[in-house]
C-alpha cells in the first residue's frame, strides 16, 4: 500500500525541516496582526517555527520572523508567542 506523503516545512530560525504538524505557524493577516495558527489553515502570510523558546528567541534576535512576515515585531508579540509555545510544551 502506498504511504501518505507528509508535508514538510522549514523552521525560519534553525532552518531544520520537520513535519508540518510539529511546527508552529505564525500568520500575518490583511490588517497586519500576528496570530498563532493552531489549525494550519488561517489565511495570510505564514512562517513556521519549532515549538521551542530557543528557536523563537533566535528568530527574534536575527530578525528572521520580521523578514518572513514583513512586519515589525514588538516585545509584546514576542511574549505572546512565547506564552503559547510554553503552553504547548506543557500540554495545556
């Protein structure tokens, strides 16, 4: 029987390819707001990150997230995404 193809995406911080389900998608919508896409189907420009605080901080430090989403990141946005990552790690 033929195996189902697993969609792969690359983390913008560590540049490591992983299955799409393992990564977190951050989306910029038409109004320029950033959201964390838990379904993987939200409309807008998206970027993928590993679900680790280290990758998030690396993406913020190197401005990879700003370049990928064409938006200026603030500390508030960073802390909101960090809270979601930590919640996901705890399984809440």
